[in-house]
C-alpha cells in the first residue's frame, strides 16, 4: 500500500484512481455515443470518412498481397492504432459534455494539446503494429504447404498464432484503453496515462471484456462491409470510449454526463 500511495503522489508515473462499474456498462456508453453522433452529425461524418480510408487501405493491401492470412493481423493492427488518432472525436464528445458546440478547428487543435504524449503514444502503437505484422509473417511459416490442410496439420499454426495474438491484444488493450483520453484532457506524461489505464482495466475486468468484445465485433463488421461501415463505427467507438473514460477514471468533481 505505501508504494502505491507514493506512486500516486509523485510527479511522474502517477496512477489516477478508478471507479468500479457494471459489466454491461459499455452498452450504455454505446447508447451515449449514438446520442453524440446525432448532436454532431457533420463532424462525425467527416471523421468517419477520414477513418474509413485507413481500413480501406488495409483491405487494398490484403488484395495486393493475394493472401487472406493477413486479414486478421491487419484487423488487429487497425484496432491498435485507431485510438491514437481519435483525439479529434474525443474532443467533440468532450465539447458536448461541457455543453459547447463542437467545431472542426477546435477538434483538430486537440491533437496538439499534449503533442509529446499523444504522438509519442501513436508512434508506440505503430511500432507494436509493425512487430505484430512481423510476428504474423513468422507464424505464417508454420502454415502447411499442402492443399486443403487438415485441422491436425493446422494445429501448430493456429495454436502459436492464437497465443501470440491473444497476449498482444490483451496487453495493448490494457495500456491503450484510456491512455489517449487521459493524455488529451489532463496533459500528463505517457507513463502516468498508461499506468492509470492499466489500473482501470484491471479494476474492471468484466466490463473490459465486454468492451473488448464490442470493439472486436464492430471492427470485424467494418471490414465485412468493405470498410464503408467504419464511417459510422469509428465515431461511435470513439465517443463510447470517451464515455467509458468519464465513467471509470475518477475526478474531483462529478461530471454529470455518464
């Protein structure tokens, strides 16, 4: 306990306290996200189109590579780097929370509220994405070089791939669930945001499992629609993430927007 207390009081790598929430709270966040989209439809559409271009590029890469085996790591990669570039949408939700009218210029400026932290974190996620892609390529070497391989022949490939992917997804989800929101609003260092995010996830495992499954479902749905679905999905997930941050990370004053 003393060590935890001192970490929370230091100027570096503090840990913001978190609330305990219901396992099904993420569905409430999604409902609030739809409300935010209705209140800021033009901005939501603008960012949705911008974000849809990212998975569209991934699908183009999949098509050019001629291998369906890169679809899963590409989907995971998009899920990893997406939050780092959602600062503009977080700002829209934040402005609505404060009762302001969100604007494009204000949301774009939000990307530079904490440039060292936000862009440093974006670079970190992109590095992890590259590592994941390289690991996927190595695992692909285990894919049986025979037509119509049996499940037994695929076992080594599927087992190792699932193990590596699962560990990576859980780890990155824990460090990124609330890190971008914390850095944007509170302008703290990366370590403080990451430690706080990991603590919040650990304190709310059931809700985070539900939220993670929601993200995976919508990301896969977006790819299933040829990336067009991301025009709606990305603003929705970003707004919902902001509401999750509001609900979980404690503040000195009640926010009255949960």
